[in-house]
């Protein structure tokens, strides 16, 4: 992904209740979502770094490096990010 929209920068939490087909919906960290154990998330950082968050010990998120080329930004709004993950 060469052209990451600036609006996508920051940490986002997967709102799986809102997924549509192969599109994954994320909300900004801190957005009020229904309770769920082990929500996954992502963080786009300046310079092209991507972190992928998954459940870790004691239900605390654990970050791992991700690959920007695995992600297609379909749309970005202030409170909603829609992605398509490419098979890699």
C-alpha cells in the first residue's frame, strides 16, 4: 500500500458486528462498542508501519508487526475504517 490516507493513521479496533462480506470494519480506539472478549485491532503509524493487535495474556492486547501490502483501505471516515485483507 503506497498511499495510506492520513485519516487512517492511529489505532483502530475491529467492530466485527459491522463486517460485510470480505470487508472488515474498524472503529477508533476508545469508540463505544458492545462488550467482547479479545477484540482485535490495528494501528497505522507514520512512516508506513502497521501493528496488528490480538488477544494476549489476561485479555490484554498484544501487538505484532503487520504488512501494509496485505491491507486495502476501502474507505476511511473519522469514526469508521473499512479494510479488505488480502490473502498473503
